[in-house]
């Protein structure tokens, strides 16, 4: 976490990572019944300006460490395990929160809106996606939609960002 927090557009101790500066990551470990729908885990590494170094990355690195611990222990799960690193969960660049996960979930309305969405420098979402190696076909963002039965479960380890859990 400390090393990853050094990849920032602002000086420490704050962290700022904006959409489309790194690629999404997808890792998979096959279960002993790989034909079953997988269990997914992960989070995001983009960060709002001046956020803390644990936001999002705890879920990504926790997922990687959990998968490595299972492998080291010799445990092979029944279902395959996948790690997803989401792009643009924070609404920093284009003003749209949970953009990556909403596209994966199949938001047709969002896919349509993104065709005309631009950032503060008048760079279109599609142009930014292409320059980062995404969006092969600018007319069809539905290529990233997951099928409804892609995962049997999704688990995200995430920091508490407010006192609600402690108070209730």
C-alpha cells in the first residue's frame, strides 16, 4: 500500500489517481469445477484528489493477498476466483461515480451518455478510453457489459469512510 500510494498526482500523504492512467486488471484462479460461475473480488485504485492511501487499494491488494494465501495453503476452491480492478469508481474526471462498475453491470443509459461526455479539458470519454488502450469500438461500449450470470458473488473489502458502521 505504501509503494502504491507513491503513484499519485499530489504529494504525500494525500493520494490523487485519476481515471485512465493505468489499465484495469483481471486475474483468475480456476476452481475444481471451473464451469460454475466464478466468485469475484476487488475494488478500484483511482482516487479523488487528496484522498487517503487506503481508499480502494485495500480491496485490490487484499484480494491479491487472499488469492495468494489460498494458493500457498494448497486450497483449491470449488468455484473459480477472479480479481477485478475497476476503472473510474470516483467521479473525478468525468463527474460520473461508479462508472467502471456500472458499465460492467450493463448500464445501457450510461454507455449512451458516455458517447458525448467530456472532461474539464474537453477530452471526450471515448478519446480518453482509447488513449489508455480501452474502447476499441467507439460506437459500442456494450462490449464491456458482463452477462447477467457472470458471477455467483462479488465481495469487496473497503475502508469505512464515515462513522456509520462504528455508530450502529
